[in-house]
């Protein structure tokens, strides 16, 4: 008798669970970001990026242009505008009171750890009506080894900036694509 009651309540609970779960899944609208149906690629190809005023912003902008247009060049008609401001800083991660990048920091002759932190702020605007669709700030960090030689240190920082610019461009492109796919 107890087994029959348990089995009956178990079947009722299972049926209710199936109904609730199927209702929850029916509301799920997960789809590929770059699917043909979403039109995201076409929308990304109609985005123009503001001009850059410095080397770091130009690096991020160049990567964004390549990612958005697929290497095909600037679009003829643009529906969206992205205004981009990028800042970057390099510092040592060595545990001392001095985090500047001065050469004579320690008696150790080998490279010491450092990082490049890059922040990109952007505003995505629809050009037809001037509506701001998204405004965001993204930050990435690239780790690097800072040698004692001054030219090698400058080159290491530049390489770190280039890596951070590529990563920042990919993050911003994904944000823009997600916004345009809605």
C-alpha cells in the first residue's frame, strides 16, 4: 500500500516536473551569436569606428575594424557609430614599494615581472536617430617580463600593449555583436 502511494506521488511529481521544465525551456532563446538568422554579421559590417588619436587607440581600432569587417575594408553605408577611447599603463608587479619602471630597481640582473593594463571605453550609437545602444568600459591586463636593458623594456611594454589591444578589441567586438543581435 505504501509502495503504491509512493509510486503514484512519484509519477505525479515527475509529470509536474516535466511540464514545468518544458515551460522553462520554451522561454529559452539561446542561439548562436553570429548565426545567419540573427543578422549580426551584416550589422557588424555596418559599424563605423571613430578615428584614433594615439598609437594604442589605433591598435585597438585596427583590430576592431578587421574583426567587424572580416578584412574586407570599410563599409559603404554605416548604420552604427562607435566612439572609442583607450588608455594604457605599464607597471612592475615586483613586490616593492617602488612600482615605477626605473632600470636600477634592484641588484637582480634578470627580468622582473610587469603588466600592461589597458582600458577601453566605448559608446555604440545608432546613426539614424542618435540613440545610444550601449556604453561600456572594459579592462584587460597583459603580463610581461621587464628586462634591465632600457630598449628591451620599451619593446616588452609595446608588445604587451599590442597583446592587450588585440584582447580588448575582441571583448569590445563581442559586446557590440551581442548588442546588435538583440
